[in-house]
C-alpha cells in the first residue's frame, strides 16, 4: 500500500479523540440539565417542608425532564459504544445504512454548532459491504465535515445510499463550490490514505452539488 | 435591589431550569439562547453579571465575551463550560471573564461566584465615580475648589 500505516494511525487517533471529546460534551450537557432539574425538585421539596404550597404538576414535569435527558444520554452512550466497538476487527461485514445513521448521529452536535441540518435518506434496501469499519467511519466523517463547510444557503446536507451492481455509492447533496481547487483541499494525506485503504473513490458533480464516494461492494484486502 | 443576571446558553431546558433556580434565590434573571441575542439584550439593558456558555452555535461564548467587553466593559462575565480544560478558562480570563465553572455546576458555588462578580463590578463603578468627583473638584474651574 502506498500510504504508510502511520498516516492512518495518527489520523485515526485524532479522529477517535475528536469523537470522544464531542460525545463527552454532549453527555455533559444532558447531565447539566438533569442536575438543574434535580436541584429544582429539591428546591420545591424544601419549600413544601416550610409549608409553602407546591404545584404537583410542576414536580411531575421536572421529573419528566430528567427522564428525557436520561433517554438522551442513554442514546449518546449507545452510539459511543457502537463507535468504540468499530475498532474490534480489522474487517467485517457492515450494513452501510446503519453506519451512515451512526455517523449522522455522531455528527449531530458538530452540525448544530455550524447551523447545518443533516438528513439521511432511508435506503431502499439493505446494503452490506466487507471492509474496515473504523476506516470507513473516519472517511464518512471527513466527507461530512467537508460537506457541512460547503453546504448551500439552506444549510442542509442530505446523504443518499445507492447500490449499483457491486458498487456502493454514498452521495452527499446540497453542496456548492465543488470546483477543482476546493476538491484538491479535500484530498489530505489522511483522506487519500483512507480511500486507498478501503478501495474507495471520490468524485464531485459541481452542477448537481453532489459529492460521491464509491465503495467496491466486495472484499478489498487491506495492505495490498 | 436584586442582582440582574443574563443567562446565555443554547440548551433551552438548561437555561429554563437554572433561571428558575436563581430566581427562587432572589436574582432577577433574563435568558438568551444565543450569543447574538445576548448582545442585543445587553445593548438595551444593564446586567450586573452575565453567565455565558462557551460552546454555542453561531457566535460562540469567547467571541460573545469579546464583544461584551467592547461595549459593556464593566459587566462581569462568568463562563460556563462542558470542557474541563484549563486552556478554555485561561482564554476567557485573558479576555476579561471574572471566573468560570464546569457543567454540571454546583448552584451554591455559582451563586458565590455571581455575588463576588457583582461586588467586583460595584467596587469598580464606585471607584470610577470617586475618580470623576475628584476630577471635577480638582478642575481649575471647579466652584468647589477651596481658594
């Protein structure tokens, strides 16, 4: 393989760290809301002890808020767990639609911070490929970051998954400025290394505002 | 007189709950869900203390702090961060933040920081008033000057 493993390794560590930091920040926000709502419950309990009338519906509402944040944090941790397990094996069968759903969820906070809406078009059928899951996630992340920066006025990036014969295409739509100088800036060492490692190709249709990554549907031996 | 606080965070549920807790404790709380809205409110109203989240969409907390210090330099700002990083706190302090807290934060600790910031603001304003009075008295044309 042209690109050394250390390029993939170094970039991979940075990606893993970035994801971990983002996930921890989301969990912190959920914990902060739980903390304040629990504090309010304590405040109202103290008021009740002092003989001040307390609205029971308000108490139920506060408890409900805590439950909502618990569900939110639980989903964040579930996604974190799925992401963490993506390094378990160097190669495995991956349901691409599920992987895109996971990456869209993990990118949600970054998208929100940039005022971008990410949409994933439900795939028509199951699409499975065999490759390195972590490398594919990292590549999709790079595409998502790039797309969020290049989105048009409506600030919507939609992901579409297609299968044509043995080839799997992931299309990022709603983009502008996909002319050569911009596309050159996407081709960092990490992006090139990941594309090569999983046997993927990238192309851009500036007229349609689409970025397309094409994955070979079969096995691509790593290191070859 | 109640301490006027502007609470700025993009998490609406967090803002609502903390605002209610501070109001129960005797503070006069206004809320904003963005840096842009906070700056707009600051143009029209005076607040003793701003509690400001760092990570927000649009205008982030550090940029908002920079803008606050441009046109309301005496307003004290307490940064709220989900990151337990010293670098974030140091950057805020260098830009003039009074203090910082890591989420989830202890309400009593937050109140102590709010009160300290309010006292600092009041002290600064008093010194400015004294300096202005002294300047008036020492002016050659001052009718108060002893002959």
